C-alpha cells in the first residue's frame, strides 16, 4: 500500500502521474469525499474490478 497525498488547492503533477500509472496497471485508489471514502479503479482492467 502506498499513501499519496494530493492537495486540491495545489496538486502536484508528479503525484497525479503516479496515481494514473497505478490505475493503468490495474490498481485501485481510495479517496475522501465529503461524507465517505470513494474507491477508484480502471473499469477496463479486469483485475481491478
């Protein structure tokens, strides 16, 4: 598990690229919303879904 903190006010391009690569490789991401945590995955990667 890797924790990558991205601040909405000043997102860092390098961190965004890291998250995109995780999703491209079939990984999943967890992110906070106003009320709960969301789960993100690439729907085109069978192992992610």
